[in-house]
C-alpha cells in the first residue's frame, strides 16, 4: 500500500480528485500522459485500498463518478510533503547518483 | 528514488542513523530481521542517492561508518509523516481491501 504514496499516477489522481468527484473521462483529460488502461488500474487500486469511492448512477448511459474518501483526505498532506521534498531535492539526488556512478 | 520513502529497510536504516554515525554491524543488530545482503544493498542505494555517507577509516582492520547527510535529514520529517499515517490508517486500508475482494 505505501508504494501508492510514491506512485505518480495515484498521486495525480488523488490530487485531481481533491477538486471534487469526477468521471473517468474528466480524470483522463486532467492527468497528462496517463493511458486509459493505467488510469483504470490506478483508480481500481485506489478504490480497493479505500482511498476513493466509485459511484454508479443508473442513468442511460450509466454514469460513474470517482471521489476521495476520508482516508485519502488524511493522506493528502503526506503526499504534498513528499511532492515538496522531491521538488526541492531531486536535483541533489541526481547529482549524488552521477558522482556515485562515476567513481572507479 | 521516491520508492525509497516507502522502502521499509531504507526507512529503518535512516531512522537508526538519526542517532548518529554507525557501522554495518551496529545497523545489522539494530534493524530486526534485515539480512546482511539486504542491509548492504540498502546502504549502497541510500549512498548512491546521496542520503548517507560511507566513511572508511584506514585502521587495521579498516573501519566503515555510515552517516546521514543534510539531504536525508530533510527527508526525515516526510518519512515520519508516512509512518504516522500508516500506523493510524493501515487497519482501514486492510478493511477496505477485504470488502473490495469479497464483492461478487
């Protein structure tokens, strides 16, 4: 489960849903570069972990909305902390790797 | 790199080193259940990412000390936030999974 915290697509889906419930198509448009298959897998994994709900409205055609849960709302500050740390420090990680890999 | 944040052995190594520089043997004793091979791989990965330093002292036998870096010190609060979230919420995740998996 904790790998969800650092899963790019999961983080982007949770961030998008922070604006409120959305449909698959809306999420696909908002999350640049995500394939339909990857988005479907990610949403399913998040639903299974209790991090989002999937509500089907029996209209014609049926409407499916995804929404955050209290569990994912609690998770949001942690994901923001990870994102903030990564944005501030990834350059230094890449520098460290380059030096490490250049060693004899 | 971000997977390091949710890597159990990396988190335990960083937490142990928060008490100051230590040798491989000390870390092996402090991190319950870690194999020599896993600890060596984890320390090497953390060193490569710039999250710890490995200092060799040319004594006989040679002495190798591992220590945190400013980069990992900055990472520490994020790892604590992840640990705190996990401890408070993993039961609900497991419950959600059980319900999801029990669905027809």
